[in-house]
């Protein structure tokens, strides 16, 4: 594909062809790893294609970060919807996820087919230890950005306690952290004088990644765009008829999905569980991991702890969001059909929400009280990530070489700023030499 905007899609075009959306997001999906996809997407949307201005892109990123699910896939769905409605959202999301899905299928087959061989077993044992170090760094980064205030500390500790000590699910955490955040917002609105003191004492503030850009994109904005974007030429349809028709389409898709997954009991259980996680867990794909881990290891025993650590490692080395681990789990449960069901049900709830609110959100902009409530919920789910770290450490750091591998991965990623892909690939080579 040509990188020059005016050679690819004319900025003056009022409608982007679905094939151009498909090819563009397929390329982004091939080249993007984890949150680095946000910068890759911004480059294509605002510079190479000129479908969006920087402000329009950042508005979409703000919505993607306050919805449940993985922010990257939410953003892709929003951009596709703004260009071509529901078909655009479907095309952009599917083609963005195709590369990581098929690569995860291949790696899953190799692991489950040949994982008992000593060389393969040693490789994935080392990767399991390595990913523990990477998750530790991720938890620290998320905690620093999302648990900066006293109130959010309280919500994070509540989330951790509910999962670690009381083994609660998503809904109680959502109700408690969301309810407490709503009460806090109501207090601020009822007593405006409290707001100044709360900001002064850092008792209640919005995390950096809620409604703001979490990548280098914020530093790359050079002021107003020197072009009229395609997005700005597309009218926003906000009528009840459109929303009703769209909701019916989404219900039909959900109905078809439920019919297909109920052909196998295990796939049905997995699909329902992933739908619940995808619909109610806020705070990025990493926030989903404690609940995925609990379901697949402790509740249904589809994976061992070591296998889960390997799946997490593979999700880091493949392009796309970390939640592509759903395909790894699905492949273990029911082969290729299970992998497809795992991925679809992991992403569908947030995808559907994004398409439903995209047009009203673009029209109304961001709402401050909503962002404040979401910040408390996100802090609660960040607290649950500590449970993942504790469980991974107990299962993977069983000897000195494993501890050294995890510590080295943490140090390199945190202080050397090497891309995660190179860390995992380097760790794979070292694992082949050490773990035999």
C-alpha cells in the first residue's frame, strides 16, 4: 500500500470504500503490538490517510478508554463506525484482529501439539517466567497512572481484596467501586467547595489515561489540521430509527453467536463467561486477566497455571491486544472453532457498546462526571491485577533461573525501553539454552 495520503484516498472523498478500510486496518493489525497500536493507528488515520484530524482521533481514543474491554479494539471499532457505520466498524475490527488471530492459532497448535517435548517445554517454561516480569512492570505503570489519588487507592485495595480474599466476580466489584465513585461525584456536585480541597489533597482525581492520550500521540499534535478530514464530511445520524435498527442488528449477531456456541457445552460456558468479562471489566485488556485466569484455571480447569502463563506470553509476542489470549484458551477447549468463539465473545460486548454510543458521543463530547465515575471503577480493576501477578509468580518463579529471567525482563523493559517483542524473542533464545 502506498503511504502517501493523496495517492491512497483523496481527502475530499465523502465516503471511504470498505476495501480501503479493510486493507488499512489489516496493515495496522500486522504492525501493531499491544498499546503501540494506538500510535500506529494515529499515524495512518491522521497523516497517511487523512480520514481524521488529530482532535477527532483523540476524541475517539477518549471514548475507547472509558468503555469496558481493550482500548485498542474499541478505538478501531469507533474509527470504522465513524467512516462507514456498522459495516465499517465490523470490517475495521475483523481485519485488525485477523493477523494476531491466525498467528495465535499457529502458536497454540505448536504448543499443545509439541509442548511435551523437552526443548519446547523448556522454551515455554522460560517464557512463563519472563512474562511475570513484564506483567509486574505493566501493573506498576497502570498503578502509577490510574491509582494516583487517595480515593482511587481505596478502590484499588477494595478490588484486590474482593478477588484475593473473597473470590468475588466482576459484578460485585463493578457495583461497589462504581457506587462509591457515584457517591463521591454527587458529593462534589452538591458541595462545590469540596472539589478544591480534594484536588489540593489529591483525594479524588481522574487518571491520566481516562479521556486523554496515553501514547506519544499527545506529543505529536502540531496544532490545527491543515486539511478537511473525511470524518468531518460524514453526517452524524442520531435518530431513534437508526439506533433501533442498529440495536436489532446487534441482537441478531448476538443471537447467532449464542446459537453457535451452544452446540458444545464447553464452548457455551466459555462464550458466556467471556461475554460477561468483555461487558463489565473496565481499565484495559490487562484488567480482564484476573477474571479470565479465575475462570479458565480455577472454575473450569481448562488450563493449568503454567499453560495460562504461556498463553499470556504468546499474546505479548503476537500483534494485537493482550486479550487475544482468548483464542489460545478457545483452541485448548475446542480447537479452531473454540479459538474463534473465544475471540468473538471476548470482543463483541465492547464492540457493540462502541457502535451504539459512537455517534451520540461524537456529537456531545466527553462528560466530566462520567469520566470521574469510570476512574474509580478503573482503579478497582487495576487492584485486581495484583492478584494475577501473585498467582503468576507462585506458578512460574520456582527456581533461581526463573527468578533471574523474570527480573531481567522487568529491568530491561522498565529502564532500557526495549520493545516488548524483542524482549520476548530474546527471552525465547535464552530459554532454549537454560531450560532443558
